């Protein structure tokens, strides 16, 4: 009987390791968004909870998600790409010029890199001007409410 229990425990450990190896992404789903944020597991270094935020530290930088908006955190093996629509360069409420994003209105602003990782999040009240000076040169997707634009820095 003892041998069967040891064998069963060993098989369970092996199965768990094999299932864990299949996971490729850390997926964070926020309650105000229909989409999850997929972060490739090999670049994830640490996940912490600090000052009301889930903070994911990766080799590419640090990403913060408000706990109040957090729906779930899962590990997934998703391997297919999502469809990407052509995005406008400017929207009425979101414009980018000379390295500065000008925002009209209120809402939760999110900036993503081309890997789909969230690089910045801010709750905007009565408009703002946000500098992209601290971000590396590249293409970013900016989303606020139902407006989404593409930004080339």
C-alpha cells in the first residue's frame, strides 16, 4: 500500500511539472477590459503586490496593474496571435506630437508596447499632456476608453 502511495505521489509530481512546462504566458485580466494582458513567462522576473497594485517585473521593465481593476491572474499556454486591426495615428481625444501625448477628457489611459505588454497606466482627470521621453524609440498602442491609436516615438 505504501508503495502505491509513493508511486501515485511521484506520478502527480511528474504530471504537474509537465503541465507547468506547457505554460508560456502570464495572463492578467482586468475587470474594465475584455482582453487579457499576456506577458511571456521567460521574461517575467518577479510578481509582487505593492501599494494597491500588482507589479510584474520583467527583463523589459516593470508593469503595474491596479488591484481594484484586477479580475484574475492565470498562467496560459496560448500560442496563437490575436488579430490586430489597423489603428489610426490620431483620434479626436488622443493626439501625439513631438514626443508628447495630448489627452482630452477623463478615463483610464493605457500604453502598450508592440509585444502587447502594458508599459504605462494612468487615471486621467480633465485631460493631460504626457511625455514619452522615458520610453525607448518604437511603436506603442495607446488606449483610453473606446479610443485606441498607434504612436511612433
